[in-house]
C-alpha cells in the first residue's frame, strides 16, 4: 500500500438520496482510508469534475444506486494505492507459460528462429509483474464514466469493455466524482498527459471520448482517405459560433426547418444533394434518429450516441436494405480510446470550450442543462 500524508477521515461531497430529489451537500462525508482500500483500488483527490443530468433524473431504463454520490469525468492526483493493485490485463498471467514453449519451437521454424527465441525471456516477466502497478502517488488521473470491467471476458478482450457483464460506472453504479476524495480502480483510471490542465482533461473523459469513438465507428473511407467535412446540426447563434470555432464546415439550424422534410432536404443540400456519409447523433431526442436515417446517403452509417428516454430507432427495413444503411451503437470508448482522445487534447488538436463553476452551483448548472442553455461544457471545481 502507498499513501500520501494528510488524508482526512471526512470531506465534502454531493449526494442524491432519491431520483430527481433534493441535492444534498455533505460537508462531512466519509473518506475511505488507505488501509481500507481493496486490492485494485486507488484513492483520488478530485479537483475537477463534470456533470451528469441523466443519473440525477433517473431517466434511463437501468437503475443507479441510491443514495448516490454523482459525477464522472473527475480529474486529480492519486493519494493512495492499495496493495496488489495492477493495471495489467489478466491475460498477462497467461503469457508466462508461452515462454517455455517458444524456445523448443524455434528449431522447427528455422526461418523464424532468430525472432522467436528472444521473445521467450520477454514474456515471462509480464506474469511476475502481476500484482504491481505502474501508477504512482501524485500522478494526475481521470475517472471516466466507465469505472471498471473484468478485462477477462470476450468483450473486454476485444475492446468492448463498456459492454462487460461486470461493468461498473462512476456516478451511477459506484460513487463518482462529486466528492473531494473518490475511490476508483487502478486498471481503469486514465493517466492525464503532462501539461494538459485538469480542467480541460475533464470533459474529454466522457463527452470527448464518446464522440472520438463514435467518429472511429463511422465506417466511412472518407474518414481516413480525405478527412472529414463536418456538418453541425443544432440551433441558435451561440451554438453556430461554437461549432464554427471547432471547425465545422456547415451549420444547419433545425429550428429554421421545423418541418422534418424541410430539415432533411436542408442537410442533403449541403452534402452534394446526396446526404452525409455518416451521422453521429448525440441528441437526446428520438426525432434526430428518424431524420438521420432519411438524410443519410446510400451506404451511410448512423452512429447512435445520444440516449433519449424510452425511444426506439424506427427504420424502414425495405429502404434500409436497398440503401445499404448501417446502424451502429457506440457506448463511450475503451481504455486505449481514452488515451488517444487525451493525447489529441494534449497536442492542442482539440480545445474544449469550458466554463468553470464551483460544485456548489450544481443545481443551477443542472437547470441550465435541462433547458438547453449551455453552449459548451461546464466543468465544476471541487470544494
């Protein structure tokens, strides 16, 4: 076990005792002490966090824990690491037996022999490293929406950690980052690149990561061959300016096209009359999905990201088949996606537009979110 000095037994937190109920500020919330951490757990002193209205409102068809300390996208330094914590996949322990098998195979595979033999001594140390961690005290890390997964099932092994049957979620199934000291899991916390401010890293850890993964899921050759030309669909001058500042090539204001057919035509018009190759739908409204299926060009891909309450994607089977449309669900991203997304931000390729507010303003921020009055992201400074 490793621990910094001065970890208090009590610290401030924000909790929800009931769905959509009063937001409770707790000045004396218990802090899990270093000696109480289970193997694999770390304690993070949260400096910044982002909001999550869905967990508070309870408008998803899966229940969250109650009472709940909400919040994810928390960032801050590690102040304690439990003994036997590991960031290595359980697969590491399976690699060790391969070491003894590789050397005997080398003579039989003469062309590969010079390459195989050196691998044997390299594989064995991986297993002995199990039980250790490459995290360190004081290291800045991020607490994503995805808190933990088994890393051993087929879904985890193939990069779909967010669909793991043992998935844990910050601020939903386990307490999140609306507290000064949060417990997380060594194998899933994400190191923050040096030089990247924690306030800017925070919105990348869920919102930015989710969109980054969705773009990777667009399945269009144009993405890698000639780059993306982006059409943003939103409403209002503030959103138009924000999208332009991020490099959007075109902007379609859906409030100027209240008739669905007119909106569909407007989107097609700015896309050579054929429609876009892909549509990433981040809106929490069912209409956006139905419209996307109509304005996509043949062979286009709809990437479902936004989670409207009790909504269904209604696709005409005949035209979906004849137009070769693809419908893809994209639930955040895996650990590697998170590292890549933060690297983009660290290199200045992405600069989130943020407003910093104290965590005490959470009720006001929720109200603005509910009314759609936030052009960018609000990052909350912890107590």
